[in-house]
């Protein structure tokens, strides 16, 4: 419990820090409030933003690596931290500026390797799955019940990840061209969540 209290404290604080950075960025580039079309920032600042997003993943992985003792425990901690961090990020925005007005509000989610867009609900659902699966994986490893990852789990995980990446980056051409996304590929997104959840349950019960 002490371990997870520390992980949660870090992820929540880091999520709020991310929210604060986004508040400042929106004040600069979207002073009237965030909305599409996407504003293309100068190349130098864009490189800094991309590096910041990559650094975020490195920081989450660094804490997960320090907290775990096996490869799968560390991966579980990383998934758990990412999920808590992402939800804390949106909670921080809601507290700071009252955004988003609803879970169906569209957002720019990520910029690596392409522009990720979608309703806020989409990444929140992924985060919930990551929290549950990650905590379960890390706990089994720590309790001396090593995970038995089989070929079916690798295939399901790869398929789930591919569908998630497609759903989030499907509107990249529209966003990059200065348009406004109007539809989100919910069917592949939900399919990815179901496949991932099914694989996680099967793995944890194996």
C-alpha cells in the first residue's frame, strides 16, 4: 500500500503539472479558448514540445523502473502510472480552467509520431484499462506469482495497440491541414479496449 500510495501521489502531482503547462500553452496560442483548427507553432517551439512529451514518457518509465523488481512488474507500474497521470491531467484542467465542458469534447492528445485527436472520453477509457491491468500485473509479480505471457497475449496486445493507434491518429490529415475533426472511429477503439481487457483478464487468471 505504501508503494502504491507513492506511485499515485507522483502520478497525480505529475498530471497536475502537465495540466499547468497546457494552461500556459493555451494562453499563448489559444487566448480565446482552445478550439480547432490546430494552430501550427514555430518549428523551434514544436521541437521543444515534442521533446517535452517524450520526456514525460521517460519520467513515468523511470519511476516505474525504480519501483519494480522484474520486467513485467515495471511494465505494470508504468501502465498504472500512465493511466492515473492521464486522468489527473484532465482533472487538473477541470479544476484550473473548467475544461473540458464534457467528456465528448475534442482534444489534441499527443503529437508523436502524428497528431492524436479524439473526444476526452477515448483516452480516459484507455487510462481506466491501464490502471486496472497495470496494477494487477505488478501485484502478481510482486506477490511471487510470475505472469505466464503466451503467444495469444502478444497477438492480442499487438492488435489492441494497433487499433488504438489507428483510432487516435485517424484524423491526423484533417487536423494537420487545419480542418476540424468531426467523427471518431469508435468501433475500432471499443474493439481495441475489449481485446485488451480480455487479454489482461486471461493473463491475470492464468
